[in-house]
C-alpha cells in the first residue's frame, strides 16, 4: 500500500489531511457533508416517528393478541403475522403505490413512516407480549388476591416489570428499524441511503460515498445503543 | 362464616377436588394437612377464586363467592392470601408493597396508607425496613412483608398456602410467630401447612386432605393423638 | 461533543485509508495487463445490464430470459465476433463500479455517453441515438418544454441523464421538486398516482412505456431534447481489447444488416 507520503509525515496530522484533500472521493464526501447531514436527519426523523407509531400499535396488538375475545385476537394475530411475514421493502412499495393512495394523499415521507411504523408495530407487539409473559405468574395472582382488577394488576404490577424486560429487545428493534429505513429510498425519500445513491450515481466513488453513509448510520445506531445501555443501567439501579 | 358445599375442581381430565364440604367459623384457625398433590392449594385457591371450581358453592358471610355475578374484586379484598413463594412486587419498596392496594383500590390517601403500613410493618417486626426493596430481604422477612401486605386490606379471613415451606429452617419461627399473634387477635385463618407443631399449638381444627377428599377433621388432639382414618394414621406416622 | 467529532474524523480517516488502498489497486490493474498484441484472445464477455428498461432490456414474462434491443445487439455482436455472451442483471448505478472492479467486461444498458462517465470508463462507438422527452399524465395541459417544468414535481431514474436534466431545472428554480427512483418504472408509477407532474427520461423507453403500458394515462409532450444523446457500451478504462472487439462487432452487424433488422424489430 503506497499512500504517497513517508513515515515522518505520518507524525503530522495536517499532512495526512492535506493529502486526503487531494483525493477526489474525499472531496466528494467533504463537499457533500451537509447533504449527508440532511439525509441522516431525515433518517432519524423517519425512525423516531415510526418508533412512536410502532410502540402504540405494538402495545395495542400485544394486548389484542392476549385478549380472550376471539375477533380482537384474530385481528391482532393477522396484523402481526402479515407484517412479520412479508419483506418490509415490499410493504413499502405496496403501501406507497397501492394502498395509501386509495385512502389519502400521502407524501413519500408520510408513506415511509406509515410503512415502517406498521412494520415495527408487529415486532414491538411480539416483544411486549414476550415481556409480559416473562413476568412471574405469581405477580398477577398476588395482585388479584389483593382485590385488584385485571387492568389494575396490569398497570401497577405487570407493565412496570415487563418494561424492564423489554428495554433491551426494544432498543435492538429500534436499531434494526433505523437501518431498515434505508429501504424507503425506493420511493424517493431523500434519507441517508438515497443521498448516497444520488451522489454515487454522479461520482462513482463507491467506497467513499458508501463508506461515509456507513459512518453516519453507525453513529446513529451507536447513539441508540448507548442510550439503551444507559436506560438499562438506570432501571437496574432503581 | 365460610361455608363450602360439594366443591369439585378438575384440571382437564385430572379431578383434583372431589366434593369438599366444610364449615369454618369466625375467629377459627383451621390447619389443612395432607400429602403432596392431595389438592390443598387448589382448595385454598378456589376459595378466593384464583381457580374456578366446576361445581359446588362457597359462601363467605352468607355471600356466594362462586356466583357468576359476584363482585370478586371486592370479595377478594376481604380475603388476604399469603403464598409459598411470597410473590412480593419486586419493583416496589416494602412500604409500597403494603400501601399499593389500599391506595389504588380503596383510594386511601397516601399519608393514611403509610401510617397503617408502618404500623403493620412494625407489627411483623420490620418497622425499620420500609424503604428497602424485596431483593434485599431474607426469605423470612419477605414472607412477613407479604403478611403485612395482605393485612393492609383489613381482610376478614387470611388464607395461607404453605407460608414457611420455602424458608430456611432458622426463619420458619419468625413467620410462625407472626401468624400466632394474628391467631390470638382473633383472625379467621385457613393455613395449609406441613408444620405439625404449629397446627397442634395454634389450630382450633385440623383438616386432613387426601386425593381431593376431606378425609378427616377434628381438633388437633383428635387428629394428632387419635386419628380414626387409616390414611390419616399412615400420613401422620410418616411426618411426625 | 469534541470526542464525538474526533471519533467521526477517525472513522472517516479509516475509511479513507481503505479507499486509498482500493484506488491504488484499481489504477494498477490495467497497467499489469498484457498489451493486446494478439487478435481476439477473448472467448467470453460478461455483460452488465439493468434489465428493467424496456424496450432496451427487460425480462421476458414467459421464459424469464433477458430480451430487448440491447440484448439482441450484444448477442449479435457476440455471434459476429465468435465470443460467448453472459448477461448479468444489476442496478444501473452499479454498472460502472462493476466495470471498475472487473466484475463485468462491458455493459449494455441504454447508457448515454457523457463527459462525466467518460472520465471513469471508456465507451464504444455509439450504437443508438436517443434523446430525452417529457411525459405527463394524459389530462395534464400546459407542460411542453423544459421551461414549463420549473416549479413542478419531476420524477426520474437515479443516475440517468433524465435525472440530470431534472436537477438542472431545479438549479434554475429551487421550487422544483425532483423525485428519483432506482427504476424508471417507479417514476412512471409516481406520475400515474399523481405524485409527480412529469417524468423526464430517454425518449425510446418512454415511447415504449406509453405504447405498451399506459396509452390512456400517460402521454409524451413537446420535442425530443438533448438529441445529441448517444448510447454506448462502457468498458473498463484502458481496456482496449474489449473496446476493439465491441467496435468491430458493431461495425460488422451494421454492415451485414443485422442491426437494421433488430432496430426494426423493436422500434417499427
Ligand atoms: N394449574 C394446574 N393445571 C393442571 N394441574 C394442576 C394445576 N394446579 C395443580 N394441578 C394438579 O392438581 C393436583 C393438586 O395440586 P395442589 O397444588 O392442589 O396440591 P397440594 O396438595 O397443594 O400439594 P403440595 O403439598 O405439593 O403443594 C396435583 O396433581 C397438581 O399436579
Ligand atoms: Mg400446594
């Protein structure tokens, strides 16, 4: 590997930076940092809104799935099965080009959030269900024996304990979701991957462009997992 | 005070209770003994409907617990239950464990609930442990908190399901002591137990259950010193 | 924050190093190749194509084979030059990197010869004269020229000169919105569902789409523009051998009438 400078120059960081600035791919990346930033911001926005939708839907679907009422249970199971059993990419295309236009006039970003939110909700539902079922059965019995209703027992006893159990898999799901938002570039949402595609199509700097995209994704997922670790630690000490 | 008529309970094909009849009076302490799997826990859990019986009726103070439209949540408030494995709420302090139900169900003010709870914790000898989480307590301490938790709802009856079975031997005494005090105060109690000493000393009556049937009942003296049923005789010869 | 920035910088640098190493390799490769002394040592051509661009390249519904004008042309060249041809279907934007990495020998994918592309690959002689055209929904009035596109929502395929034209419009009028897709089919779908006012794309492809898929929903408007748009087959920069083969083959099939037959088959 010939980097074009001698060992002594390595010592001086500025020299390396100067050399880098002579490389076309590096220029492309540096000149487009604002574009990457905007793409990453949109990725984050889509992720956050999808998480919000996914959490609400997931909670409803999880409770629906555990419901004793047959109709509610079937609807919840059908929803969870469909969105976990088909590729997100296909869901994005189907919703954007097929289903959502029948209902209302949605922008690509809105459609992306709806698709990712619906998809995430199905996974969140299973995480929440597993978390609730992981709480010792004796907890529900103790609460009921004191005279609490099923709902009171859920709210005061089961949910708080399930919450701690579901934090790690939920954070994991959010990280997956953040990465999966790259698929919405297919419907012309200018998020990070789309930014990369555009830049790459005009410069052919595959390693630089996709490398930079990776760095941005990595920073965001790392931030999420640090947040997750922190939450976990806080909950553990409580 | 508690009347049980022809109680039947099955889990699938397995018939666990085969027609239990009994009558328990106010302020009475009944100890239920019998071999493992004989249906003692199931009997106790049917009384507060943690298990639903298939057949038979249970009355508390004349009110039918087993009626389909019975307000089971209110009825349960009048029956405290203590479990073998304590089932304390791990995310709450001991004080919160005790005050949760009065505050949430009886809508008691926090101050009043705290007052009562501290009194109860003192009574079970844990007045200094109010802000500790269950994970920091010993087994015997946990069970005493569980008793305080049940008492906080001011129940008319206390149901105990082998409250000392999962305790180290040196902690059994402190829990039995609390239960003994409770009995002396006149609490109506049904105690499923393997502690024959406790049954003999504190119990007013002893039920011997086997294979889902209430085989024999009588005063501790009758059951322990002069059992009539051969099953009782053989069971007692093994445990005493 | 400082730590965060330095982390970012370090990560970028690490990737930079990799890139430098990668570039070095790519530049050396052609130099290592033996000069093309002998005639036609090539026995097989691996050809990249984005096979979702009818009528130039597409998948036959019935057989699953790759068919289209480009496919016929490259097969005819292969026959004329007695080399085997293997088609590899890939994304349009992946074609040039695949050439650079040596994963394919050449590409035939309705690719316009542009100055930017010529800097990173070598193009064969042009084999098709295209040009761009604007397509709008059948009931749209008042869009005819590039000027009319200002301030509108435009759809195009990523990496095409149609997309470049849209970006140029946006540069003049920032109120313009450009939506770009991996495949031109999605751009047409966006147009049909009302999410875009116009699609800017290669005329022959748009004409074929309107004719076969959406004659009642989509129409072409105005004149063909950027008529100096010529399709060529790119090869790795410096790969004279493949380039010669392609040009000779193209000349042969033009001379013996095969080219005209193929042209008639797809466009008349
Ligand atoms: N939820 C359940 N589902 C199926 N079978 C059960 C269930 N609960 C208890 N049983 C069965 O019912 C029978 C009686 O159980 P129970 O717990 O009442 O016995 P026990 O007298 O309390 O015994 P031990 O002294 O071991 O606690 C046992 O055979 C047990 O396996
Ligand atoms: Mg038992």
